[in-house]
C-alpha cells in the first residue's frame, strides 16, 4: 500500500506545530504568575514595599497576612532593601546568609569621584592589622576589610605566624576620616579563623576571618562594610586596589596563568621564577598602564569594583591580596573570593 505525498498537507501540519509552539512562548512571556509581577504594597504610613514570597525576604519584621498581598499565607509585604536579589538566591537557604546579605553593605556615595579626588572616608571598611615582632614593636603590614559588624576578611598568611616571634596582636578600625587626632579604635580581643587547608608554599586557600569580640558601632565610629560577590561569577576586568593609606589605583586583569615567586632585579634585568597558578581559587591583577602607584599595597587588602545592586552603587570585593612584588610592572596574586563564599558563610555568625 502506498501513500501519495501531499505537499500542502505537510506544510499545513508544520504550520500548525509552529503556531502551537509560538502560542506557548507568548503565554510564558506575557502571562506571568502574580508572584513574578511583584505588586507594590504599603508597609506603614510613610513607606512602601513589594509583595514577595516570605522566603525571598531577609527581614523578620515585615507584614504577614494582613491583606496587603492578597491575604496569601506565602506572600508578605517586604521593604525594597530586604528583597533577596535573584543572583543571591542560591545562597539564601544558608543559616548565616542573613549576616552577609547585600541589602546594606557597600553603600558609598559618589564612589568614582571620591576615588579620583582621594576623599576622606571612602574606605572606612578598611582595617589595619598589627603584627607584633619579638621586640614588642607593632607593625601594620597587613590589612583586611569589614564584611559585617563582627567579621574582618583577610589572608591566612596575615593571621598565622609565618616567622618565629611574629603574631597578630591588634585590629585597628579606621574611622570616617582615617586616624587623624587618634580617632582610630584598637581592638586586642578577637578570634582568628584561618582556612584549614591553607598552604603557605603555594598560597592556596590563603583566606581567613577575624571575629571581633564586640560588634562595631556604625553610628559612633562612622564605619562601613563592603559587599561580597554573591551570585557574581565573573571577576570584572577593571577594579581598584586599596590599602590602609586610603589610596586607590586602577587595576586591569591580564591573562595570567602563572604566579610570581622570588622576583629579583639584577643590573636592570629581571629574573622571575614561575609556579602554577590555581585558577579556581586565585587570579592575577596588574597596575593599569599609565596610572602612577607606589605598589605598597598591604597583604590582605581588598580588590574591589563598583557594581549596581538593587539600583544603587555598591562596592563589591572580588579579591584579597595574597602575594606581591615591589615592582609595579609585575602582576600581583589575589585570592578569588567567589571560590570561598560557602566557606565564609559557614564561619560567620552573630
């Protein structure tokens, strides 16, 4: 038995299938569930919020089941600042995520203007780390960054004794206008939390937390915290490196697959011994051509960039200075924070 090929029939079937597929796509695009539309709601007399699933709001004091969001058991009226961004949602179920949410971190006004003009107070999340020598002298050779009111982020090399007789003894909080008139706060009671798999030979897992005994006071000390890159997978091409001198210079990221070891300059010639770079956990950054710098960044200092989060300019930290050379033309080695977000969350608490 044979069938006669009917071109019109075949074309009709194909057209019908395409029409159905197109209809499904239009439904998915234009007919969204109410949870995705996020209607606005009134939190109180003077402020508004948005209706979201209760699991998508970090605040504990929002309005539940009061007809503001359709009298739904699962939706609440959440303030705009407390809505968890889509990029953060893979971390939101962690019990400590609420301590590091991007709702209130990195809020610095006129960031780029301040970078260029070296305005006081821009880097008030920076922390100086005092290393005590055998003679009792304290040298601030390392730094770190405040990530919340209890925790400082730095390198394991800075908090562990790399040489006999040297140890971390002091955490210095920098106030809004630096340390003029002795207005810095020195803290000697803290707990160090280095990464358990830190290897000082190849600098893998060179990351640590410092937990302060008492939380910082934002109002009295005019301190700020820096954001971490939750949900941001790619490291920006251009960032800023800052140290405790409240200076910043632009950094570009070359394609760098080796880290630097034992760099020496002999008779104006360079000798570099190379070792493998652990790309998943480290990256290289180099001073941008034409930008003057003294290359004096302290170990543990942040590499950061300005990013838009919830419609606001925020400062996000992507790297921690792990290894450096005194010569500006050579790249520096940074610990990649993206690779350690889960470890950081596991070790921060209230």
